[in-house]
C-alpha cells in the first residue's frame, strides 16, 4: 500500500474522483486540512462551513481501508482550542465510514488538539494516527509518541504511526527508527513518508527544464532492498507538492508543468507569474512528448492528457487540469515502483 499525503484542495479531490471512477483507490490518503479559503478577498464560508465540507468529502471515500485526517495546518490561523473544536465538525457526516477515518495528531500538536483526537478515536473506535513531523531530535519525539499512546489508553493495534521525514528522507535510517521508536514493530500501521519537491518559486530562474532528485523514494527503496528481517514500513510521499505546507499566494504562479520520472521530478518552468500566458502549456506538452523519459516506468492517464494538449485542435488546459495530470502520473508511477520493490523483497 502506498500512502499519499494530500491537501484538502479542489485539484486533489478531482484527482481522487478520477481514480474512483476507474475502481478502488490505489493509495491510502492522509488528508491535510488547509487555510486557503480564509486568505482570499470577498465573501467566504466560515471555518465551520469549510470543515463541514471536508467531512462530506471524506464520507465519500468508500473504497479505502484506512483514511487519515490531519487538522494541524489550521493552526496557521486559528487557536489550538478552535482547531480542537473543529475535530467534532469533521466527524459530523462520516456515517458508516467513521471506523476507517482516523484522526491524526503530530508530535508538535498542542495538548488541546491531542485530547480532541483521542476523544474522537475512543468514541468512534477508529484508532489514532500519530505523526512524527520531522525526524530530527527523534529520541525526544519518541518520548512524545509514548506519552500520547499512554494518554489515549489505546493498544498498539489501534495506533497508526507515520514517521514523516519531510524534505530530509535520509535523516534517519529504518534501523534507527526501529531502535528509537520500538512501537513501529507492533503498531497497526507503520509508514515512512517524505517529500522533497520544492516550491516552484525557489527554482533557478532562466532555466526551462529542471531535473530534481526524488530522494524520498530512492531512500525508502534502498532501505527496503537491504533489510532482511523484521517489519517493513509502507511508503508515503507528497506527490508533486512540497512537504511543508504554506498557504497559497493570492496570485497564480507561472504556467509550469510537473512530471514524475523514474528517479526524479521534471519541472518545465513557464514564463511570467500572474500574467503568464497559459498557451505555454501546449509547448510544454509537445516538448514532453519528444523526451526520452516520456511515458517511462508506466503509461498513465496523465500522459494521455499530455498527448491531448499536444494535439493541433485541443486547448491549453490550465493550472488545475495540469495539476491533476501531474498527480495522476505520479500516483501511477509510485504504485508501480512500490509493487516492483515489494515483489523483489517477497521473492528473496
């Protein structure tokens, strides 16, 4: 199983809908709430209405064995007490899905949020996800994990543990994780997640094609292939978005394309920011089709979208449609790669 750490945004949910139309989701989602609606001008729904919408969206994930939901990003704008109260709003519409939709807390979460998540986990009997956000100072964070488990009164069989290395996927080896956090061997689910995709604005200007290392997957693969005993962690990543959340700027970025390849990410950087010409997307599509890495690893619906835009009689697409194509491409590639690694391990 592959874990996709995604954000509660339109592009991500439209991507999920596309997967659901084809059948079962090929990943377990960890859904992060976001602050986007409160940062734009004009009439906007209040926080309760926004989180109520998240509850409705989560209730439609009928083909998942496990879904995690994390409200930690709301601390950008709201107090710990307010975020704690919003946990009850998320639970409103879960219905029959309430036992597979699990609250996630972080080792950095304030006590009010931890208590709210524990109350949710107990009342819905769905278990609790503990997310170690960043693997620096892991011994100290392991003590926090132990305290949360003790306070919850839950058994290891009710605990999901996500060790999130963020943008430092090689900071701590799997062996060190097992030694420092022994709970990984007995908990219900153990995930090692990371995400090295940068902010597009941080890339060097004046360069069209950027090849970026996808260290989160190569680090996990190397660990899995060299380990010969004991429990193996699931792989998780953030797809083609940065691991550390920041609210989106109030203006669109340049018309750039993100494309996942075997060992990295390709970014084709467009020109211009707020006034960038989206006709550049057609040039991006035609450029991609002539590269050696195009459709590498596996053919995906994201590649089909590239072919469509590259055609003579199609439109250009926009930031949303290209973002969806990027997610579709990434998820299919990662699923194929994870399956290949696990097949090799099982054949040993």
